[in-house]
C-alpha cells in the first residue's frame, strides 16, 4: 500500500512539474519576444553610417598589411 501511495505522489508531482515547465516556457518565449522587439527598435534608431572614405585616394583601404 505504501508503494502505491508513493507512486501516486510521484505522478502528481510530475504532473505539477510539467505544468510549471509550460509556464516557464511561455515566460521565456515572452521575454525573448520583448528582447527582440527592443533590439529592433535600437537598430532602427541607430544613425546611418557615414561615408568617411570619400575624400581618400582610391588605392587606400584595399589591402590589410599585417606582421607577426
């Protein structure tokens, strides 16, 4: 009899845990959606990049020179 009571308690615990996992998944999804929306707003609010190479000779910036 004790085994069946432990089994039913374990099943009830697992059912409660599964419901909690669903709530956590929904909360995580909502947090990700809000974060993505904030990132889009931040990206849209950024100024356009400036063309600073317009006054430079055309041969500059074509190669990267490195030494080890």
